């Protein structure tokens, strides 16, 4: 059902998976990207754009209001203009820094889109006419349903399905990988992508997309971070911080009449200016997370793209961090994809070396991975080398799916290797007797999930070769880590329940679905979802499409059919089924980053409250000086220091928002404790020394 993938490192854990493709990405603050983001920071000052972020919109209104009052005071020659100017300037910086964080995340996606655009050319197509002849047309003239021919060195003019022939195709413009892939008619390897290049042979393709609707066009649109839709959790968080902003807005507005009353009653003190009140509001509302929230989501999609996974929406990335059940194909995901010979088991009166030698010779004409593994095992165990049989007039019998055997005839010997029942029949037809232990050995191998192959030398049955699905190194440890995060793993296989149970036990999966049909997969996913669980799965065939569409996170392989890619909400451009585990890790990292920075932001606001309020009203209520634990110079320096810190902390956290918080596989409770200790306590403590230091610098420079 899935494409076999190369064996990945056996020792890496989910933490190590995240940065694997980072080398392909640009540096975090690449000069070109930074310049682009800097320009966009000013473009995003447009209120029509900024209103989508209610917190920063309020900050911009506050900055505009203080600027208006600043201009008025300049014309009037009022005192304290220097203080108002600094407040206004830093409020604008706060908005610009927040815009910069979002623009920086978007710039990385747009840079990838620009790279893809360079690969998109209006190539020439050889279209098949109604009378079967070829006509040369521009690729932009092709429509869905047209049939074209592509030969060696041709650029495939559009997305389509191979309907005739087989060819090697260079898909490096899409996947970034230089190794060519095979595309052929029928099966799950028939889909081709416009813009890729045919390296050999000739194929006939039925176009499945119209101009502007190709896979490459969709990739370009999807990697544009600006077009990312907000996820449900992100919308909920936006509503929360918008509500907090409204509450603090009402609180600050009521401070003006309260201050007037307090000054009148005390007979001393002063009423806070508009600049001070706006500063207080900006420092109390959750500006940090408000400025970074969008950047966190866009950066999450960017990290997925750096792993060569194309997410159709931000919702898919976030959902991957919330999944409860992970459906993994056995072949190519849990196992290496091809059975391998692991042991030679001779019958009585036959040595293991004799069996190994016969098995190796009988497998020389078997080009399947299983046949090659037998030759390799014999070489490793007994240093048996391939022989030159040309002088012996040897006749090779290639392996065939019809005969289920391979072998060689030479020197009057007939060596055969293949399915147990076929080899037994071969030996019996030549007058041989079947050793009684042969059936017992074959049954024992089948019980543990292996495949027995028998070897015969004419009428003599020599023994059994044990073929086994090799579970990928480190797979059990990786599944254990998923279990620690509360994710249940389920292996899907077409094998019989006995074989499936043996492999499931060795791999360490929590459950398995044997002899699975498309209907079985769909029903299993629906059953899990009915229990309130989110499900993720991989697939590459048309038969996987219903399940991919039903799953909350469906990762389709790029080598798969167009139906599978249309059904999934992610496409793995490397066609590596194990990538689903990496996607889960990235989704978890996205959620943790958002939670960590939200915690940090809220605790920051608490600290800034205790830093500003005592300094603001100490002149009116001297008793509040007891709360001025940092001994800030003056109300003006306290307010200005808090505003400066509020702006600088956003830009300081941009790298964390783009890279993501370091992720360790652990339970939700453990992650919550970690966030509270590191980001909660850190957010509470950080403002005090920083505001104190800024206050001292302002004093030394006589700026407040």
C-alpha cells in the first residue's frame, strides 16, 4: 500500500527529527529576507490590515493618539514634549516589531514560493490529436483530459496520470532530491507533476489539471504564509486576548476620572497624561503574544515545508499536534519494505553450508530484493562468492510470480528455491521424499510472522530459508515516545492476523489491523473519531483516498496517485511514510510554542503592572512607594522603561517564535509543568531586572 522507504537512523528520537532538514532552509535572519520583512513591517501599518490583529490594532491607535497629542503640544509649547515624543516613538516601534515578526515568517514562505516560480516555465507539449498524430502546442493551451507524449529530456507539461509506458523522472524541482523515480501506467506510481523532467524512455500522459490549477501552482500558493488561515485554537486564543484587551481598556479609561478625584481629594499629585495612560494600556494588554501569534503559526507551516511536507492548511499542522491515534502502514513505514533472509535451516543429514551454497546458486537469477538478500546472507555467513558457471553450460531459471521459483541447472544438478509447496511438488515429481521436519519448520516460521522458502537439489529437499520483515531500527523506541505523549499507534497491513501479530509485537505498536481493505481502514478511522479521538494516517494509493479524506491528518505520498494527493491535507514530497512521525513532532512543537509564549506574555503583564502602577500614583498616594521595590527614578522613567521593555521583548522573542520552543516527547501534564516553570516564572521575573536596567540607562542619559 505504501512506497518502501530507505531505512532511517535507528538512534534518532523525535527531538532530533525536527531540525533534520534545516540545512536546506535559509538562515533565520538571512539578509534578503530581513530586508523584505523590514519593508513589509511598514506596509502592514495599514489599519485595514492590522485590524485583523485586535491587540496590535489597539497599540497602533494608541500610538496614533499620542502622536496627535504630541503635535498639539509642540504647537502649544507645552512642557514634557520630550517624554511624550519618546513614548510615541516606542509605541510605533512596538507595532513595527510585531509586524516584523509576522513579515519575517511570511518572507520565508514567500522565498520558497519564489524558488518554485523559477522552476515554472511555459514548456512545449506534444499533444495527441483525435487521429492519433502529435501536434506541438504550448503547455498553457492544455486542458484536463488532453493526452500528451513525453520523451527523454522533455519537461512534463502538466499534472497527469501515465496511461501508457514507463519512464524515469527527475522530480528534484518539487522534492529537492536528485535521485530519479519510476513512473508507469497503472498502480500507485502513475501520477506525474508538471515541471518535472523525463530522463529516459517514453510515456503517454492524460492531463488532469487546467492551467493555473497544477500541483506546482498549488504549492506556490500554499507556501505563501500570508494566505494561511487561522486555526480554531488560534481563533480562540485571539478571542481571549481580545477580551483581555477590552477589559484593560475599560480599566485604563476609568483611571482618568479616578485620578482627577484622587488629586482633588488629596490636594496634591497630578493627573496622568494621555501618553501615560496609553502606555499603561499597551503594557497591560497581552502585546507580546498578540505580536507573535501569527508568526508562530506561519513558522509552523514553514518548518513542515522544510521537511519537504506540503501542508494544505495551518489547520492540518495544528491538528497533527493534537492527534490521539496514529495509523502506520507496515511495509515501508514500520518495516524496511522488503523481506530479507535471516537464517538457513537445513533438514537432517544436510549441513547449513550445503544448504547455503545451494540457496545462493538457486537465487542468482532472482532479481527480487528477497532473492538478493539470500545471496548476501550466504556470502556473509560462509564467505560464499558468486561462481563463474558459464563454462558449465549452466541454465538459469529466473524467478517468476507464476512459478514462484528460481533456480539453475548445471552439471546434471537441478537447484530450485521458492515457495515451500512448489518446491515440495518439484522434488516429489523427481521421485524424492519429503523430510517430515520440513512442514514443522515451515509452520514454526509462519507462526512468528516469517516466510519460509524451501530449497531442493533435484529430488533432495535440503531445507528452509527464513525470510523476515525487518522492523526498522529504533522504531520501537520511537513508538514508545509517541505512547509517552498519549498517542496510540496502530499498524495497518494486508498480512494475515498471525503474521501481523508477530510484527506488531516486535515493533511495539499498540494495535494492528490485519488483512485491511479500504473499507476496513475507513471504518476504523470513523470508530476512533466517534470516540472523540483525532486520527492521522499515511497513504499513496487510490484505495487509500477515502481513509486519507476521513482522517484528521492525512499525509499523501507524492509518488502516489492524484486521488490520494487530492484526498490528503498534506503531501510528503519525499514520499517517506515515516515522515508522519516527524509531522506529529512539528505539530506538537507548534502548540507548545504558542502555549509557552502565551504563558510568558501573561506573566509579563503581571510584572509590568507592579512596575508601573506604584510609580504612577506614588505622588498622590505616598504609601504606594512601598510597592516601588525597584526604586525607579520617577513615574516618567518607570512608564518609559516599561514601554521600551514591552517593545524590545517582542523582537527578542522573534527567533523563538520562528524556530519554535525546544520539543521533548512527554505527557501533557509534564509539558504544562515545564511551561509554567520556565516561561511562567521566567515571564514573571524577566521584566523586573530589565525595566530596572532600562530605567538606570534613561537616568544616565537624562532621557526621563
